C-alpha cells in the first residue's frame, strides 16, 4: 500500500494518515461555500457553488456547535448553532422564491 503525506515535499504534516484532510477546506469553502466571518464562527456566510452537482451536504464543527448545510440547485438549507448569525446567499433565478426561518415564512 502507498500513502500521501499531508504536507508537500515533507514540509509539515504527518505520515500517519493515508490521505490528508486538506481538500475538505476546498469542499467547505468552495463547493458548499461556508466561510467564517468572525472568530469561532460566531458569524459566517453560506454561498453554495454547486456547478453541475445535484446536491451537497456538509456539517462543520465549530465552538458553538455544528453548522449543517444541505444545498441543491433550487434550495439551500442551513441549520446554524444557537447564538450564531448566518448570512445565506441564494442564487438569482427566475423561479419563485420563498424564504423560511425555522420552517415558517420569513418577512
């Protein structure tokens, strides 16, 4: 069996993992679009960029609890931890939109 170091050219990382976790940051920030906007994820933004994917689901651990995101081309669901503030960016489409907050229509 072979394995890849977590750091390039032996700089940092360990040899104890068969696959590094560095690509997870690309998935979290790039595909699902979860970005920290203040320390400890007290505030954060969600801007999914699915391209040709039919859906993406992500759970991000924070000091406040988990941020759960499920995104499809027509829907983005975000469950933020208590005491945090999320800014959710939705795509501009021609389909009718509705915004729900805790399952009820938001004003």
